[in-house]
C-alpha cells in the first residue's frame, strides 16, 4: 500500500506492507540512527516522534503514519542544535547506542511537559534504557536542554 | 506469519469502522496498536484485515457531565487520560492508573478501548475502572449495549465483546465526595507490568460514614478482580479491623500463578498489602 508522510521536514512516499513497522521503513530510507533493539517496546532505541508523540517505531504500524510529521534523531539534531549541544556538553553518552532514543525522548518531553521537574524528567526518561552512563549525565543533558528553551 | 492478503483500513466514521469489521470474519480493530503490533510480529494473531480507529471521528473526547460523571471516548490515549484535569479531579484512580502504564511511548499511543479490550489481567486501567463502577458502551452488528465493567471480563484475555463489536466509550458515574486511588508495585523496572495493582474508591457522607466502597486488583488472577468484601465497609466508620477483613478477602480471592514476578503465595500477600494501602489512602 502507498504511504505518504513527512520525515524530518521532507515529504516521503513509500510502498509498505499493511503490517510493516515504521522502524523498517525509516531504516530502509537510509536513516539508521533509529535502531531496532528489544523489538518489544521496552528499550527505547527505536523512538521517533509522530507529531508530538514519542512512539516505539518497532511497534508502530507504518500505515498509521499517513499524513504525519515524523522526526528521527537525525532530523532533530538539525532542527534543534541546542538538544545535541546539551548532550555533548554534559557528556550524556558513552557508547552512543541509546543516544538517538535519549534525544528523541528529550524532545518529546520538551513538547509534552516543558516545565518538567527533575522527578518528572527522571520518570519520563526512565523508559529509555542505557547500559553505559549510569543515567546521571543523560539527566543533566536533558535538564540543560529544557532550561535552555 | 501474516496472511498474504492482509489489508489495512482507516475508516473515518464509526459506521464505516463497524462495516469494515463486520465485512471479514478475520478483521480486528486496532486502537493504538501497541499490543496488536506485538502480537502480529510474533505471529500470535493472523488477521486478514486491520481496522484502525485512529482516524475515526468522535471517539477521542473526554467529557465531564454537570453531575460529575465522565464520558471517555474509546480512542482517548492513556497520556491524555493521565493529563486530563476533569479525570484527575473526578476520578484520580483512573488518571493514576493511566499515568503508570509502561513508558511514555506506550501511553502516547495506547487507547482506552484497547486497554480494556486487550484483557491482560495485569493491566492497570481495568481495576481502576472496575472500582469506579464504570460501564463500557459497545457498538456492533446487533446494535448498542452498555454493560457494567463488572461482567466484561470472562477469562484470561477474554471479554464479552462479540466479533465485529467495538468499545466506543467508557462511562464513569458521578460520585460526590468520592475518593479514589490506584497503587501498584513493579518489582522489575518502572515500565514493567505490576505484580499487583490495587484500585479503591470510597464514598463518604458529610459525617465521615462510608456510603459505598469498592476495591479491584490487577495481577491477582486470570481477570481483573473485584473484591466484593470492600462493599461491606458501607454503613461504617471503618477501623483497621474492617480494612483487615477486606485485605484477608483479597488474599483469599487472589489466584495468581507463580511466575518471574513472584510466587503465588507472595502475590497473595501482596494482594492483601496493596488492598490495605489503597483503602487507607482513601480513608485517611
Ligand atoms: C512495552 C509495553 C509495556 C506495557 N506496560 C504496561 C503496563 O505497565 N500496564 C498496563 O496496563 N499495560 C501495559 N502494556 C499493555 C498496554 O496497556 C496495551 O498494549 C494497550 O493498552 C493496548 O491499547 P492499544 O490501544 O494500543 O490497543 P491495540 O494494540 O490497538 O489493541 C489491543 C486489543 O484491543 C482490541 N481493541 C482495540 N481498540 C478496541 C476498541 N475500541 N473496541 C474493541 N476492541 C478494541 C484490539 O483488536 C486488540 O485485540 C504495555 C505494553 C507494552 C508494549
Ligand atoms: S526496539 Fe523498540 S523499544 Fe526496543
Ligand atoms: S551510552 Fe551506551 S547504552 Fe547508553
């Protein structure tokens, strides 16, 4: 079936199967920042924004993105340099595998709850797993990003 | 494995959605798709037609009646429910349950209709709605009906929904002076299903006398479990002994099985403990 949506501000048209997942479509278009990790909605490395909603693209039927504005970490890095700067300055990454998910989640939080308290920020970011940093520098990066807006 | 002739439909009205569902015996509804996508991916369901409700008009509103009742459309997301001012004021247990489901990505997509119909007994929303005496409006080929949620769950992942039927709305009756709460315990990560979740709703008169009380549990059996003994708090100024009686009834009713979240005995003890905590939170 035909699918048209906007990806990082650019219109895209793709031919997708009815049960194809958004992560497959995005990676198929060469944007490999969005990863497939657990594949069951838990780890967050496949996070993208659909409109203002964060979604696990591993559990999001691509067909539902018809007409939507989809943003990946690559697009957000271009559109919101302050976000990437905050992660760089606070050293909010080590191996970098989880970083696209952390970045997308932070962008989602900024849209959903821009005045998030530290406790709310922690709870929101908790759904995006990191096996390296111990989280503190990630939380500091998201805090710095929210405060910079 | 998915059917080779699988199709995806995106109806714009409820009537169209019902027609699409009735048009193929292997059609299923898709709300937020958070469970449907998972089940499809693992080959646990093999539908031939996916009928997505995301573009159906008129199902996405939360309305508070002048009497304090709530009418919640089936495609309202859990994130909208958790953030809704009228829901937080009139039925806090429901907002608390919705706000604790999974992670922000699940809450942004999962819908009230899907959260009810999925019927996994560990889910958070069903006990909150049961304790609040909610009803589910159902539409289908045979017309409309609105059964109380108390009889909605018939077995593990089974409900009274007939093929081609949809939940269109959930109604929470008014409860002047009602206090309600949802508490849960997750032994693994915060985003995991709870080992036990407890929802309580208590109505009291001006003098503090309980005029109605209900308690329901997640994770305590094959279906979300209402504990009828909570109703016996009515007519009393409850003391610890009365709460203890409901906790004992909850432990006795819990038929949870041992799994990675704990042994059956542990879950029974947790059913009692979270019953106490939920009732105390409403009565303090
Ligand atoms: C990572 C992860 C973590 C989770 N953690 C929790 C948790 O902590 N607590 C919890 O309670 N749940 C949890 N869940 C489960 C989640 O609550 C359900 O997946 C979700 O509520 C289903 O809603 P949906 O709208 O996405 O339904 P869908 O996936 O679209 O549908 C689920 C079922 O409901 C049917 N359906 C959908 N809408 C309707 C309707 N209007 N009428 C009739 N039938 C309908 C579908 O046909 C399907 O059978 C988790 C899920 C994931 C993926
Ligand atoms: S890969 Fe999607 S949440 Fe882990
Ligand atoms: S930086 Fe390695 S997993 Fe987060």
